C-alpha cells in the first residue's frame, strides 16, 4: 500500500467520475430531432455536442459498466506509474535523501525486481480492463491505453525520463485530466461533448496541483539528485505560485462550465475553504517535511471538488 501511494488516487478517480457525470448530463439533456428511446442522432451542436462535418453523430444511452472499467484503467495506470516511479528513482538513487513518505526501493523495504513486477502487474490490469473497453467502444482505444502506460513508465524511467526535464505537470494534465475525463464520457455515450473537455481541464489542473504539492516538498532533495522537476526549475517561491495558479485556473474552468452549460457546475467552488490552508503553506517559507500536510490536503480538495462538480452536473441533468 505504501508503494501504491493511496494519497495520489484521487488523481485517477476524479476525472472518471466527472466524465461519467458529463455523460449523464448530456444524455438527460433536451433530445435533438430524430432521437429515439435507446439512442439519438445529434443533428446540431446543441450543448457543444460533437458533429463531424455534416454527418450526424450517434449518441447512445450511458453504459455504466464501461465507466467502471474506465475507473479500473485509470486507477491501475496511476498505481503502476507510482510503482514505476519508485523503481526508477530507487535504482537511480534519486530517493536516497527523501523527506516524504516511504519509498520501497530506496528504503530497502522491497527489492527493485519486486517493485518492477508490481508496476508491470498494475499495467497488465489496466490493459485487460482497457481491452474490454476497446472491444466495446472501438479498437483505436488500444493505442490510447498503450500510450498512457508508456507515459507512466517513462515519467521517471528510461534513458531520458521526462519527469526529470520538468514535464511531469504536462503528463498529468493530459492523461489524468483530458484523456481520462473525455475518454470516460466517450466510452459511456459514444461522443466527445465539449463539456467533457472543459471538465478535463478542471480535473487536469487539480492533478497538476497535486503533483506540484509533491514536488514542492522535494525541491531540496531533487536538486541534489539532479532531478530537474518544474518545481526545481522555477524555484521554491515561484513553484508555490504555480500551485496556486493551478487551483485558480481549475476554479476558472469550473466557472466557465457553469456559465456556458449548467449553473449547477458551480457547486465545485464550494471547496474554496479547503484551499486556504495549503495555499498559505505553499506561499510561506516552509519547506521539506513542513510541506508534508499539503499533499494530503490537496488530495482531499481534489476529491471533494471533483465530487461536487460531478454532483452538480447530475443535479443539472435531472432538473433541466
């Protein structure tokens, strides 16, 4: 469990929950002309629904088992990435002077071989669930899933890990924001609605804040280890502002979603009070172990904000 890092799991669960809520919201919306009871043909861009050229796009009833399978994929990729990170950083010596939670390889709690097997097993679980989704919703999803797993391993693995180049935030924004949210909506209802994309921006920015909370704590150790994360490149003070900016931009995206599509999406803003404590911490002079509580607080903020955003979309779908 220590190697799987449960505190990071909201980054995997939240985008799937939001994507499922968008699927429900779209399905419950006003039906365009030509709709039937089991599926409907989207003949216009009402509510930002996707249309390819002049061809209508098939919108079908949400398939809930696919949403559950998407959650398995996302969570297994997250856990696999965590084990892969533990393995790669451990054999490189990047975790030798950690101030954060236990790392299996660096602490000799588990052998590198065992941690690598755990990473590959997690990716295998993601692959099996992903194959089921691909068989049901389109085989091109196999390529997307493979890219997710390669990106998870290459974060700190391989000859040139991009996490060491300051690109980790881009990874989590794309894969634990846009891909997970929009992908969940697609496999559930068969289209790519614009609200899912904006929802993916919200969840992706929250995931970036989570990663920045982790990297802020490790700035001193990563600098010594030569791990040039974005927090190291920016420096402690500016990295703190990046954390705040990620949360502020996520709130702005939620406001946009509420203003353009459904006012109930603004329910996510009720979590503002949860952001006060971690924002004060990252903007202060604290470092190292003093920033340990920020990661847990950010995870709670991410979980509650995503849950309220999803709940708002469900309520909006029922009441409109």
